[in-house]
C-alpha cells in the first residue's frame, strides 16, 4: 500500500490543464459535472496523484482501463490494482494497493455534535464524547474510518453504521476482521485508510 498527500496550492492551473487534457475520458466526464471549480481542481489533482502511484507499480496511467461500478466506486479493469482518492479543503490524497482499499480525509473543523448519531454507534459516540478536548478530532477519526471502509467495499454512504471501529491509543480495530484500518494526522487534518487483509 502506498499513498501520496498534497496541497492544492502545490499546483499551478497550467500544469493541471495539461494533465486534464490527457486524463481518462470517464474521469473527465465525472469532473465536468462539478459546478464548483475547487472540486474540479481537487479531482484533477487526485487523478494526477493516482498517475504517480501507478508509476510506482510500473503501470502507465494512459494504459489503465477505468470503470465506475454502480455504487460509484472507481476501478481499474486491466490490472490487479486498487485505488482510492479523497479530498478536503486544500488537501488531496490518493492511495493504491494490491488489495481492496479506501481512503478518506477531513479537515478538523467545527461541526455539530448532534450529527454523530447519523454514523456512529453507541460505543463510538461514547468514544467521541468522552474527551471534551478532543471531541472534534475523535468525531473525524470515526467518520473518516467509516467513509474509508464504505469506499473500500463500494458501499453506500447510508451504510456507514453497518461497520464499527474502536480506537485505542494508536491502534484501530474494525468489526470486519478482514479489514486493516489506519488513522493518520497531518496538521489539522485526519485521514483514514482501510484495506482488505492479504
């Protein structure tokens, strides 16, 4: 498993325009539907990072055949490789693996704690609320873990409650024992990667 994380500030528009012109048609089609210019930029950067990761596996981005499952999960059909892309605010992350994988990143920010019942079970809620100082951080830990899991599995966001996570010190435990889950932090961002075990 490998990942690359970067800031959108690291890229100039001209550079992105050149990459966009050579992007795979399916991803272009999806990006063209975005009305928000920032989302378009984040998505182009995500594809660019993916191309860099594919190079590490000796795969040319232009040779990869892309397809979107009914769930919206993107896959590469002509190589035994899996990937996932996520972005939040000015950060973009892409990850790649020989096994099913999902990633989610979120900027730690003010959100209403009343939203936790939409994705967290009772034990996860207790974990989030038990530390006054770290409630927002913990909320995004659990949320990104669940998002990464549903992306890995190609599930719907409505299925966030179908899996549960326990965070103990630096260890993460998933109710799906076939899943390896990891939490990472960068400045005021938290990101999670879920991967099927070998």
